[in-house]
């Protein structure tokens, strides 16, 4: 049975959203979409600028990217998304991929350190560890800042890659960059009382808050941590609406700590394509009854 033409609207344009577009359009690697996607995709981005990867996707004939048009309201009964500028977009299926934001203001000099907020950050940290090991010529000493599940995951990642992590739950006032000419971006942190901790690299794994305000307009159930509650299939409590990436929570944990962007996209794409088949079957049944 062929799928009915499906219009998918994605609220958000980050890594999870981009992975979903690639998965639906067959531009992911490896390319093994469950079924051909016979529909169109509208991506609502809250930024005017666009990463090169998203620009490439925007060139696909079935993909439309609306820059600077963040979704602000959902009418789940009419299946309409309204943007901050008052533009309305109808949808057959809606995916919320608005991500998360740091719970606290950034630490001074945080850009010199490494960040761990989702599983996808493990790869970049692994490359940084390789560089640090080559520079210091021994097992690196890592300073890890943070509490909660993200910090616990980051510590496991560091240990698996040969780092000796020293973890602090006390928030520093600044990340100290390396001396000029050093290949290491940051080697220590400074506290408000003037004390410090020094190592070979610094990893910040502080807690984040899901950007789930959009879900409130549609009456979606939220998790205790503030994320949009989803099941194992990434469906929300309202039919036709899904949530992926760090805006969502599953089993009480941020989805970004459970699934990579690619894995999240694969699951969601499977659900969207299944919904298209179900919609096609329902339409065919109604036509048969009417005849």
C-alpha cells in the first residue's frame, strides 16, 4: 500500500531536526529508510543564520526551511502551528525539536572548555582527549564540573577514553584558558574564593532545561524535569505530535542523554511513516464505504 502525501512540520532546526530530515528524505548514512517518503517537510527555525548542513537540506525539493520563524503556538485540533510572526502552517504530523538551554548563566570563559550536554558530545570529547594525550604524553587529568545525570555520563565517557577525571559539584566562577601557545584550550577552573583546580582539560556538564514552552500551548503532558513526555516511540500525549532531541524526556531522563540525534531521528521517522500508512489505509476505507 502506498503512503498518502504527508506534510511534516518540524519546530526547531538543530542536530535532531536535521537528522530527521535526512532520515525522511533518504539522505542519511547508511540509507535505509523503511519506506519511501511521499511527502513534504517544513522546518521552522528560530535563527536567521543557518549551518551549512541545513542549507544543503533546504535545497531538496520536498524540504522548505523558514528562517527566523520560531513556532510559538500549536492548535492540535486544527493541526496548525503559528510562528512568532503570525504565520500559520498546517501539518499532518508535527515534530517538536526545540532543544534545551543551560539552567544557569554560562561560566566566564566556558568557551575554552569542553561541553557535555547530550550523547552526541561524546565524539568531540573523544577527539579532544586524543589531542590532550598527544600533547602531555601521558594519561590526561580532566576537571569535570557538574551534577546530575549529564555529569555522571560525562565522567563515564572520560574514563572510557583514558582520562583521570576529578569531579567538582561546586560551580566555578571561571574557566582558565591555557597559556599562550599551548595546544590545550583550557587547563583549570577558578572559584569565587580564589582557589582553583588544574588539569589537562576542562569539561562542563551542567544541567539543562528543556525548551518546552511550545508544548504547553498544545496541552502536552510534561515530565517532572520539564521536558515533553514521550513514549519509547517518541510520540507525545497528543496524537499527531512527536518530540525528539533535548526538548523531550523519556522515563524521566532528557532524551539527549538516552539517544543520539541519529537514533532519535530513526525512531521518529519510523513512527511518521507508519502514521502515513495508517492514514492512507483509513482514507481508502472511507472511500470504499462511501462508494
